[in-house]
C-alpha cells in the first residue's frame, strides 16, 4: 500500500498546500517516502509517494521510473487471471514492467489492469523530451472498479491528485472529489477524459433469479471461496523491522458479529499457529447516552459485549491461538482532539453519518487499547473487514422491508441496487481513515470470485426474510457457515451498524436531533 500525490501548475504555486498533502501521504506509508519535481519550463509536475511495504522481502521505493514513464501504484494484486504475480514479487513493479514493455501505453495499461483482482489506485506519467524542452505527454490515473482505494482530484486550476486531503489544502480552496470508478482517466493537466476499462473488470455483476435449490453445494462454495479469499489476504505479509517474530501481522475490525467472526475463524486456519490475531473492538464515551441511562459502564456499548462473547467462542474453538481482544476505549475528549483530522480525512464526504462511521474506523485502525486490561497497541498492518457481506447476502433491514413489500422480485432489485452502488459506497472514505495510521484494510467478501459466485446463487438460499426470522434468516447462508465453523453464538447475532454498536453516532445533546444524511 502507499500514498500518492500529484500537483501540476506554476513552479512556486500552492507550496503550503502541497507540503500539507505530502504530510498526509507520508502517514500512509512509513517505510519509504519520495517527493519529486519535474520541471516543464515555467511549470512543474510535483509527485509524492509513500510506501507501506507488505509484499516481498524488501521495500520497493516509489515512484517507479523507466525511460519516460513514472508509475505510482497503491494496490494489491490478490489474483490475476492473465499474469499471476508471485507473493514474493512486488506487484506494482510487475505491472509496471508489462506496461513499459509496450509502445501503446494506454492499451497496455487497460489490458494490464483488466485482469487484476484487488484494490488499487494509481497514476502513470509519460514525460517526453523534445530537443531541449521537457513536455508532459499524458497522465493516466484511476481506481479499481469497486473503489477500495482512495483517490481524490481537484483543479487549482490544473490537476491535483492525492490519496487524502489536508486541512490546509481545503482551506486554500482545493475542491476535492472522489475519482469516479466507472473508467480509468487520462489528462494533459488542463483537461481530462475517461478511458474505458477492459474485460473482465468492466463486467457488471447481476443478482441471480434462479429458484431455490439444495443448500449444500452453495454452502460448500461459499466456504471454499471465502476461505481462499481470506488466505490470499492474510498470508505472505512482509514483517516490519520493528515487529517480533510472534507479533500479530493480521487484525480484524471486530464487532463480534457474524461477518467479522467468520473472517477471524477463517484467518485462524491460514495465519501461522505461533502468531497472534488481533480482534480490534472500539467503544466510545457517549455523553448523550450516558446522561439518558446513568448509571452505566462508560464503554459497555453493544459491540463491546458481543465482541467479548464472540472472542470467547473463538478461544474455545482454537485455544492454542493467541487471540488478542484489543479493547479501544475512546473518551469524548480524545474524540474532540482528533476531530479536525478526521474531518479533513472525510473530505469530500460531508454527512453526519460519514463522520460517525469514519470516527469509529479511525480509532479502531489507530488500535491504541488494552488486552486483558494491559495497555496494547496493535502491531498489525493488515486489518480485515467484513464489508460486503450485507450487500451480497441480504443483511440490511431494507432488504427485509423490500421482501415483505414485494417478495423475491423486490428483494432482488434492492440487492442489485446495493451491488451497483458499491463503487460509490464510500470505500474511499474508509480507506482514508484506516490508512492514516499506516494500516491496510482488506475485504475478503469483495474478492472477484466471491462476488461472482454469491451473485449467481439463488436468493432463497442466501437469505430467508420472512416475518419472525430476524437474526436468523438474514444472511442465512453465512450464518449456516458460521455454525459449520463452530460459531454457534455468533451465528445468531443480529445486524448492527458500527456507529450504533460502538456508540460513535450522536455523541452529544446538540447532535441528538440530526439525521444521518444532514450535512456537517
């Protein structure tokens, strides 16, 4: 993973804003940082790249350069149907070599990225020399089709690209937007235009209308594909120099719910037996709730209680594994102290709900907590997230409402809507707040093979949303898998949004009447 930035324009323009963006980029990648300036007469293109080295034995500095090309890669190739990348190889370097080997840069880029399964954001510069003058021919940039890596753009009036905004850049008038995921992009810094993706990355996934069938083959398929997806995301992770041999390299964003507990159980099957797995749970001091329900233990929030119960279940199933339940308590004063930084990382997201979700993820990824009452900071750099399970398997309350309103046809339409809007579902926002602590979020449910297989399964096998099935029928297939894995307690837990489970929503009386969609 890395942070990346680009700023075009007059050589001396926006120095303070650029310096602040470089600071945010550096937070994402503590293993290497490079800042370059390419002089183009009276103008320049400034580049910044930081690296969080998670693959191979050595850190590969960025940006990568060969002849006229400069490449910055913030991604992970978990699978590639055309050109598999060995785990010991730097994936960005492998992709860059394929692009550089061809004269038609754009076609090479499109074809190379089309077969990549994994999250990414990138930029590719082609800088040419004509006689004594250096000219910028093109800049290509983009994100993976699901938008799992953040990439923002603004015009100042020339192009600025960055992994995350800064308060100084926002105050200077940089109007950032998320780079749309429907295409790749090309620019000469003055204008930009879309570049169509290639197959299979441009193939639309469609929710199946197949009739109900026997559960067994679908359960076996979900088990095998999800286990393989987890394996690709928790193995061969480069250990940081400061990490001990038995330190946790993998953590789970852990509410104790069925999604994250299944991921933890599957991670146990692939993480070396002598390593810890960190289960990171966050709880907020919420003055509004405490005032209404005093006396109450400050951090006895719903997700803390379910996390403790599900962690106990994991320990019973795998007693020789060191399971660290990392209890992250967030005092209201700490929340207020970090709020300006969280606001900047949110940009361009602006809603009350954005803030309550981002705050929970920000402090969870920071991972300063306790284990068994003793202070502990997670050394893990990879954090697994269960995001995607609800969209694929019918886990939201609106899915139940749709089914009760219009049966399977209405449910299918609602699930298709969720699937189609995954690229705009603020995965970029989540990446910004998690990566600000030099952690990488990974999403096993969003692997291409898992998405395709689960979409093709009959709806009635994935979920049973009839009246009286709350906490049992939603995500029925995943709950059945949980029971197969021995997670009897976790299999029965109801869906709960992170901002309510962690109590990060509506932290004071002034926010009590605000809607999640309200602008901050």
